[in-house]
């Protein structure tokens, strides 16, 4: 869905609920995605121009999310390696374990 989701996050905040607040779908003709439904009460539905003006902020959000995702994966890998080696985990590593 290209980066419309990141643009919406830049516009309305990163805590947007994409199940209840905003519904985004791909166009069947292959010309990108669009906002099907806007139920976010904190801001009015943005125009395409408003969203396109947020392209740089959307890229920064995508990069930050990717960095956070990689950091979490690295932390889980570190926890796994320590568990296998019998070494103590940090609290942060222990928090990654799902029981």
C-alpha cells in the first residue's frame, strides 16, 4: 500500500488504529491505495495533497519503524544466544520472551 499508511501516521499520529479509525485499501486498477473509511475523530480526513506533502515525514516514520523492528529482532537473538549458552539475560532481553 505504498507509503499511504506512513503518510497517515505523519498526519494523524503514529497511534492510528488501522482497523477502527482508518481503513485503507488498494485500488483494483493498480493505481495505489486510498482511504476507504475515516473514523478518526481527532482530525478531519486529509486530502491527497495534504498526505503527499508529508512524504518526507512518512519516510522518516518508515525508517524509525524498521530500526525499531531490527532492534527487537536483535534483542531476541541475543536473548536466545544467552539462553543457549546458559548466561543471564538483561531485563530487556527477558521481556522479549513469550511464555
